[in-house]
C-alpha cells in the first residue's frame, strides 16, 4: 500500500507521457493534489467537504503509471477515482473518461454512499476535484464576483460600497467570498469555525483581517462601511451560533448568504461541539452528528430568514443548507431563493459560464499573455476587462498558473482557438489546458441550485448533463466526466465536465472549435427548451439549431 506524500505537477515542455493530451491529464491530476491547491492533500481531498481527485494512493499510483504509457489512440476509464481499464479508441476520442460517485436513484443517499465508500468501492468527486480541473479558490472567485455584482445591481445601485455582507465558510470555495465582496467595494464579515481556514485566506490575500470577537467584527465592519471602504473580516466561531446572535442584536447587515459545507451534514459543525473534536465525532457517531448538524443548520437558516424578514438581501449560495434545514423540520427554509434563479440564470441563457484555463508550462507569463489575448479579442466586454485587471492585481496563483472568466456561446471557441495559435507560434511556452466547472449553463441537473425553479418545471430532468457529456466526447474533448452529488450532495445533482487541451496542433484547433461551440451550446438549447426567450435570441443570433423550432 502506498501512502501520502507531497504531489506537485511537473512544469515545462518535457513530456513524461506519449502526448500532450495525456501529459495534461497527468499534470492536472497532480495539480489538484498540490498542497497549494488542495484543502487536505494527504487525504486526497481537493475541496468541497470530501471532494477527492482520486480514490486512494494505490489508485493514484496506477493512474500515473497508466497515463505515462497511454497511447494516442487509447482511453483510460476511471470509476470513482480508480483507473479500471484502458481501451483502444482513436485520436479524436478523449484520453480519459471519468464517472464519479454515481448511484442508482433509490440508492443515491449519503448513508448508502458512505457504506460503499467505507468498502472502498466509490469516492465523492465533487465537481472539479475528481475531474482534475480545480484551480484553487480563483476558480470560484469570478463566479462569486459576478454574483455579488448582480446583487449590487439588483439592490444597491451597482455597488456594494456602504453595505455589510454576512456569510460563513472560508473553505476552498467559500474563501472567495471576502475578496468578491471587496472587489465590489463592500464590507464582509465571514464566519468560520476553523482557525486554519481564516489564516489561509489572509495568507492568500483573499481576506483582509481577523476580528477578536463578534463585537470587534461589528465595530470594524460599521467603521469601514461608514467610510465606504472595502474590508473583509474573518470571525472565528460557529455560524449556527453567531448568525442568530447578530440577528438578535439587530446588527446592520444588508446581505446574508452562506458557504459552509452544508451539502454534507458530516462537514458542518453542530452546536456545542468544539472544532477540534469535529472530525473524530463525525467518524465515530455519524448518525448522531448528522442529526445535530442538521439542527444547527435549521437555527442558522432560521436566522437567515430573520434577516430577510428584516429587509436584508438573502440567498442560498449553492450548498443545500435550505434542504438540510428543512430535513431538521424548519418549515420556512425555502423562504429565500438560490443564487442561480436570483442572479445567474440570465447569463446561463447566453451560454455563459465559468471558462477556465491553466498553463502547463507553469509560467505566470503564459497566463498574462492569454489575459492580453482575451482583452484584444473582446474589446467591447467591459466587465471582462474589469475582472482581468483585478484578477491580475489580486489573484494569488495556486499550483499551475490559471485564469477564469465567464464567456458565452460564440466566445469560448474564439478564445480557445486563439490560445492554440499562441501555443503553435511559440508565443506561449507550453500547451494550455481549457476546461470549466461542472456548474455551467448546460451541464447540470440540480434542483436546489443550477436548475432551481426552471420556467417549465424541468428542474430534476437529468438527461441534459448526460447529453452534454456525450456531445463533448463526440466533439473531441481530452477528458470528459460524469458525476453525481457535487455541490449540493448525494441524490441532489447530476453533472458533467470536459477539459480540452490546446497543444498547438491543427487537430487540437479542430477539436477546440467543436467542443467549445457545442459545450456552451448545450446550455443555450437547454434554456430554449425550458422556454427562456433570452436563450431563443442567442440561439438565433449564434446559429444554434433547435429542431423543434425548425420547419
Ligand atoms: P470546504 O469544505 O472547503 O469549506 C467549508 C468551510 O465551512 C470550512 O472551512 C469549515 O470549517 C466551515 N464550517 C463548517 N461548519 C461550520 C459552521 N457550523 N460554522 C462556521 N463554519 C463552518 O467547502 P467549500 O469548497 O468552501 O464549499 C462550501 C460549500 O459551497 C459546499 O457545500 C459546496 O458544495 C458549495 N459550493 C458552492 C458553489 C457555488 O457556486 N455557489 C460552488 C462550489 C461549491
């Protein structure tokens, strides 16, 4: 049995595999486990509670070994983090096909999942953990920045200056919240029960300061708000205690949300439990822990509803906390909306979503050159320009240098082809890996999040992510994944991802053109099918064919 060790992706142009597609998979798998990137690399956990890159260390070794010898007409099959076969395919086929955490409907719950996990038969792949395209907290930063910009536009005249946001969870994803709020000029109080999470975000410059206690946090927050200056404040404690306390004290909070790991009741700290005892307690008495963490979530959500009743802008940030609170018996859990119907769906209708890429050279200058290429390609896109400028100033790269921005139908393929040209001409030092989150326009069925409150009621229809994966396989992606349970937990979502490598070859250009047109195109057709007029307009303008609207 092999065991934990530090993992870091190779950099530079020397191949340790038989081609760049395989090399990219190998480096991105390793990059997901880089201690700079992963939350708990020794346990192979990348982010999002227990989201893993690979099932166990033996599987990791087998994966690396296999990728090193995988031919350009072969495909490695991965079943929940374990390589289970190599099949002869062809050059256009993906080099890796991944299925993670999938369970049959009636069995798709945490208890059964954990039983199977305990037997060593499965793992939780989250969204980009088990599909090897997690790029650290920056990955979510852009989406979080977009969301808070949308909140500002909806309620606060386009800026968060002079407002206080209260949230919790400073983990892999939640850690983007403080910076996203300050990028929108607001003040944020961010509660986390893990002192390490707070320190880590300060170290990475996502969080500005740490408060000594609740009163201190409020004092810092109101002073900065009155000066209309951005400031993010970390506050150590249990959100299920602090959020109700702030409500009871009548704290002047304008916006409330949450990104604790509520999707997994074993990753949310119950009331009356010390953080230091949390992991052992969850392991020893999972059923009791679950009951208590759900009860705590109910208190937390009740206080969030209280803030909404008092006039604050309140939304669920995709962690299923409303669903868990309802399971604990809190009736009004769904009184506030999820962030997708509230702010993001109009972007999804345009095929817009989290386009991201990483430089296999390991050189920050490669990313800066791609940044410039995007600014040149889309001179009219003001929010893209604002984002890239801020990201260059404030984003600390974790692992291989990477960038994210939201691009839509007709934009992603242009960007990808341009990157491929830059690799071919030698302008970039090595190939670029282009992927995205599973949280995207046409790749998820998740009734508490991406597909909450669809116009035609099709929230739980899960054919779309499966079609999305199939079309990406058919279009030439380098690796494609189908996962269950990411974001919102077991039984609540099905989603797919693709990663495509720009290695500078004409073949890569052909694949990129197809994948990066068809992948966001799935989002356009999904939203046309559900009756969104905005999507119909995009389909018409971009030539996305919809058979039921032809003839
Ligand atoms: P994580 O496990 O890395 O971090 C969760 C944090 O919550 C930890 O730092 C933990 O200490 C803290 N926490 C747990 N219980 C707490 C409590 N009672 N009080 C205060 N802090 C507590 O998870 P993550 O990757 O940051 O993801 C957070 C959640 O957001 C997950 O549920 C994830 O599925 C969801 N998510 C949302 C989006 C989105 O787009 N909105 C994207 C990805 C993930």
